[in-house]
């Protein structure tokens, strides 16, 4: 738990330093995400003595234990098989597409470079149930629709299985009108391989798919 706390604190420090050459989209994302990271830090303190803060955070509705397919979430994750995985992301940005009794299957956008994330999001947004992007909007995408990956090839390296008991925080929900800024946030936290190496490998995977 202490390690996840340190990671979120480091992420908060990192995004506070806005470099002069950061893009307009990234500036918007950084401003929005400061409050999200603070909410996550509160979530990680739920098992400490700060019961008053915990109660207020719960009343504010900043985090949730509920997960809806087709919505987007951040959470801190410590994989069951981290010792044997070639690499993994400790702070996924996931769109769940299939639910299981012990977890879910979802698209983690962090496995793509930011530009490719935008391409994938644009491709799958055709399945939104509400184009007004209200709080109830979901992307009605299923694993069966992805099967073969010929139409949504960028999704293949992003599709990951998550087990609930290895989540280190509750879900941090991303509202539909924040999906765009969220995918540009520089908060991916890959272990055992650099993010650029992961993105190269992901590109090799989806580039090999032929329609």
C-alpha cells in the first residue's frame, strides 16, 4: 500500500510541472487530472486512521467500487503474475468490455502511444449509446465485436484481464466528456519495460494484423 501511495504522489508532482512545449490537449488534461489524483490519494488512505476524511470523500462520491461496462476508469493495479509478466502498467486507464466473477476484461489505452490512443478512441466511439456524452453515456463494445481485431486492430495489445482482488484502489471514474483529455495524460506506469518500448511492441502487434 505504501508503494502505491508513493506512486500517486509522484504522479501528482510530475503533472504539476507543465513544460513550455506541452500541447494544448495535454495542458487541459493536466489541469483536470490534479483533482483526480487527489481523490486517488484519499482512496488509498481508506485503510488508515483518517476516518473523518474517508467519510467526507465517500460522501463526495469521488471514487466508486462499482464498475460499468463501456465506461472509463483509472485504478492502481498490482498484477497477480507480475513476476512472470514481461511488463505491466500499475496505473491502467481502462474501458471494461466483459465482466467475470472475479474481475473483468478491458482495453487499457496506456499500451498505445498517445496519438494511437486517440485513433482507437475515435474508432470505438461510434458505439456510444448517447452522443451527448452525458454521465450515462457508455461505449457499447463487447469482446465478440473485437474478436479478430481486423476492424479495431489497435485494441489487440491493449486488451487485458484484471482481477478485482489485485486492485489497490477503488475505481476512479472518468466522465465521458473527459475521455479525450484522459487519454493524453502522461501517467502510465510501466514496470520492467519503458513506455516507449511498450508502445513499439504494441505497434508491431497491431501492424501485423491484416484486414
